[in-house]
C-alpha cells in the first residue's frame, strides 16, 4: 500500500508542477543555491579546520603575527630585516619565512604562468619535510649574489618534465631569471594554496624587496 500512496503523491506533485511552473523553477533554483553554498562552506571548513595539516607534528607549528599600536591592530607580515633579526635572536625555536610570488615559466617547453613562493632556506626543515627528489636549499644559497636555484612542485615535475629524474640539475627560466633545479617538492605539498616554483627570498639584491611582508613559521 505504501508504494501506491507514493505513486499517488508523485502524480499529484507532477500535476502541481505543471500548474505552477514558475514556483517550481524558483524552488529548484533556491535548493540548488542552498546546496551549492553548503557544499562550498563545508569544503572550506574541512580544509581549514577539520583536515589536519600535511606536516609532521603540526601541533608544534605556529604562524607568527604581529601587533602595532592599538589603533592599527594586527598585521600578518614582517619586513625582511625584521625576519632576519628574529632569526638571529632565536635560540630555542626554529624560524622560517615565506611570501607569495608568481611568474611565467618560459623554458623548457611552452610558456606557462604559475604560482610560486619565495621562501627562506630553512622552511622545509621547519615544516619537517624533505624533497621527494634532490635536496633542499642550503643556507649559503639564501644570500644576494648566490647561484639561483629552485625547487619545483611534484605536479610541475610530472607534467612538464614527464617525471624524468634527469630534471634535477636542469635549468628553469622563471619570470625571466634562470634557475638550476635542485629538488622536487613532496607530492601534494601546499603552502597556503598550490604553488609550482619555490625560490629563495634572500637572493634578491633589490632593496625594495625588504619592505615586502613575509609570513613567519616557527617550530
């Protein structure tokens, strides 16, 4: 009997839909928007709050923020000289810095715009990670005038170098500058979003770069 009643309800609903198509359209649109918004919010909450960080011992990691005068409030970045002062003064913690960057890879292969990160040499060790291939950055490379080197993402290594181990040591032209590839980042590694090229922030000789805001990560 329940199946017969179900069929009666379906027939009644279909007749109602034919009589009021405008109401049906608005109802379906409202449901679609509500479900879509809920799905997006869950994805954000899951990635930010529920899913654990993909780093070893994430409870030991801290992102450092600063405060200015009460009327100016909190700021999320530090100047490069401030970072170096904090790094020199640190005795019981390890500290690293990073900031956003982007540019065009013009060789090898077709030109492609990618996201990047400028990082200090100690960032991967502070996060407790190691390149899946090759090596990490050396402190001596994180200085003005040092040989430009880069670590590329696992995804970029797959689609641009066909997962060829010989990619290590090859040159990459990123944003008009030539870098030697020294390492491949671990699969799935993200640093506040996806990035494909990691370079050293201390190599820039441009004094204007010293006023950019760097994010600090400490362990």
